């Protein structure tokens, strides 16, 4: 893992970790608003919607980042679809605070997706354009739509938490490595 981390700057990993924490925070706030708006219990179960291998400790850094990036990409696609369906089916029901928080979450999730793509590229991987290749979700009724949107938000929270854990692991590895030496000029200075 060490050699790959040499290409990924510590400050970049820290910035992306902070961004993941922001996404998790926004998602938590949105879940609170959503539960309140839809009168859902806090301990409600949700369905898994993103079926990507979780970044395990047995994988190398590049593979972990690839898994994370792909999972976040799927979450972004699902969130876009959820927003479109909410606007189509629930127009006028959502509060302004909910819509604003949802918009911030979407923007920050996109930033996190791009940032993890940058880390992946720096680690020698290739960010992929995530296309939602599954059939677009068509709820059979309003209740199913609400449950599905809840599941989407829970996936975003899960993958942002996964991002935080993985990026902190990368930070710990990077902290153990000696800092990069700057290149000094070998030319003599004339006076």
C-alpha cells in the first residue's frame, strides 16, 4: 500500500476525508428531515441498493479506492433518480429546508465522487463513468417510493461513512511514510 500512497498527497486525502464527513453530515440531516416529513421511525430498516464489494483490508489501495469510487457513483445515480421521482410524484410536499438540504447533499456527493476519482487516478487507477445500468426504479405506489427514497439516503450515508473509514486508514498509512523530499537545485549559485 505504501508505494501507491506516495502518489497521493496527505493533504489531498485529508481534504477528501473532510468532504466525506460533510456528505455524511448532510445526509444525516436529510434523513432527520425525511423521517420527520414522512413520519418514519428512527430505527426503520432499509433495503440495500448498491451491490459493490465493500473495500476490505485484503485489497490494495487502488482496489479499495476503485470499490469506494464505484459505490459512491452508484449512490449518486440513485440519488439523482430519487430526486427526479420526488419532484415528479411529491411536488409541493417537501419543505424548502428539505429541498435545500437535498440539493446540498447532491452537490457535495458529486464533489466527493470527483475527489475520490482524483485519488484513484493518483493511485494508478482509472475512474469510471458510473452509469446506472439497472432498470430505472418505478414505484408501484407512493408508499413504496417513500421507502425507496429512504433506502437511497441510507446507502449514501453508508458509503460516505465507508469513505471516511477508508480515507482515515489511508491517512494513517501516509502518516507512517517519510515525507517526500523536495528536489533541490544542483546548480551552484553565482554571486
